[in-house]
């Protein structure tokens, strides 16, 4: 009997795997890549995931940077809102802004929110200052290819920001060792470049000092009107010395951590539900020490999200292992590069993205996807249905065996437990 059950379970699991492989909603046409189930035994566990560990670079960003939103003077631009002020979903047929009035525009640039363009056309000082700064404060080099202006940037985010300024009419034209030339709404402006302070991890910003203006822009600077909407306060742990201090923090007043001297007040879950914990690799070394790891886990689980930045592949695996070991929960790790392999192998379920960083992650995974966004469907649709089907099957299996065995058992009273057949 057990062998027939195992065989039937395997048939169902095999079927689930094919449903996942054949799902057109998880097929990525551009790369001609469908979802692939590399193991048949974990389908029903997809519906029971409690903790997801995700790589960022490549997995989430695809290493493609686009200018989608900005906040100027406390006002958020980039979302399309309906008449009630609710954000509208951007679909393929959503109307894109027309930048063809700008002779330097790039046809590939896409933006939907007309209020930002209207603010530029009205000449709103803060919006114009933002784009002027974006056009001036960077290390991009311009070049003319086939008569067209193109940018060579060290990083994709620089290219995205300078490109956005260009499309909104603040065109970075050329640079010499001492000057930067931009074109603002058709008018040429030349700035004398006095000094460049390169980006570094201590200042977390780069600065240009120019003859007529001092500019400083940094993506992490809080906007003057408070953070618009992107919902959580961030508790940042970037200094190894802070690690133990921060974990002793036990109350929150108006979004700020406080440190009571007795350290005895225990946080209610709800108090931290809107917080994210950011911890870097150096601090994680201390956080994962034996005497600290449970405190790290406790604080991490109270937060809405935990971001571990600049960590080694081994540390990724240790964090997964920490949750797996102490929370007794089903975990999933998703990544796209060779540095995610240890994390993918440690979690109960490993998902590999067949992206631009090779196939190592896919080869060590249980499920391979072409895009991160397909994870939602894999877990909430296939995971849910696999779990339901397996439960139904086991209920039916129990019912069938019970009915089958009961007849024999009942007949045994009549045949006196002999071997007589009915
Ligand atoms: Mg990666």
C-alpha cells in the first residue's frame, strides 16, 4: 500500500512540475526562457514559505537603471494617480510622455507622469535646480556617435540620471578638465569646475564645486517634507561598534530608537512592524556571533524587512541558516549569481534567476525563473494549488484505504479471522 501511495504522490508532483514548466505567465519572451522545475519534491512547500531571502544586484535590479520617480520639495513625481489620488497601474498601453519637442531627447526614455514635465515647462525653481544638478554633478563622458550625442558612464545609475536630465531639457553637452557645458531649454550654460569630490563610502555622495553654484545631490538625502509614500523607517547599523548597542534598544519614540538604561522593556511586534533593519557585512560578523545571534534574529523578525549589505556569500548562507535553525519555518532563497549559490543551497527551497550573471545560481537551484516578478505567481498560485491538490489527494487516499480496509475487517467477524475470501 505505501508503495502505491508513493507512486501516486510522485505522479501528482510530476504533474505539478509540468504545470509550472508550461505556465505561459512565467514565460519570458525576450530571452525565450520558461520557468523550470529542477526538482519535483518541493512543489507543495512553495505554498508554505514564511521567509524569503533575496539577492539584490541583478536579481531585483536586472542591472538596468531607469529614472522612474523623484521627490522635489516634498512632492513626489512619477506615479500616475486617478481622480481619488490612488496610484494607477502602468500597463503596456499606458500613454507615454512625448519628449519630441526636445531635439536632444532619447526615444528609449519612458516617463508617464506629466506633472514633472509641466513643472519643468513652468520653470519651477526647485525642479529646474534638480535637473541642473543632475546634468552637472557626475563623471559621465559625452561622445558623438553617428552625429548623435551619447554618454559613457561608469555606473548605470549615473547614466540613468544624466539621461533623465537630458530628456527633460537639461542636456549635458561636453566637459573639459576645467569646465562643464550644459544646454538648458536650448540655452547654453558653461560652468567652471573648481573641484570634484569623488563618491566614497564614508560621505556616500559625490560633489562638484562650480564657479557659480555649489551642488550636492545624494540619493539617500531625506527630502525636506519627509519621505513620500517607498513606508518604513530605517534603522541603520553600519558600524561594528554599534551592533550590540543597537540591539539593546528597546523602545521607539516617534520613529526614533531610544536606549533605556535597564534594557528590560520588551518590544511588542506591532511597535516595530513598520521598520527595516539595515546591517552591513562588518557588523554582521558580530551579529552572527553565538551570544548575539538570537538577539539579531529577534530584532530582525520584528522588522518588516532586513537588508544585509556588502556581505560575503558565506554570511548570506549563515543568515538563512540562522532563521532556518531557530524559527523552524520554511525558507526560500532567490538569487542570480555565483555568490548566491551557498544561500540557495542552504534554504529549504532555492530559486535561481537565469539573468546576466551566468548559470551557477540556476544550476544549484530547485526552481529556475527568468524574472524575479514570476516568484509571486510561483508561490501564490502554483504553491497554493500544489498544496491544496496534495491535501485533497491525501484526504481521498485516507478515505479510500479506510473504506477498503473496513470491509475486510468487518468480514473477519463472519469468517472467524480465517483466510476465507468473501
Ligand atoms: Mg546578484
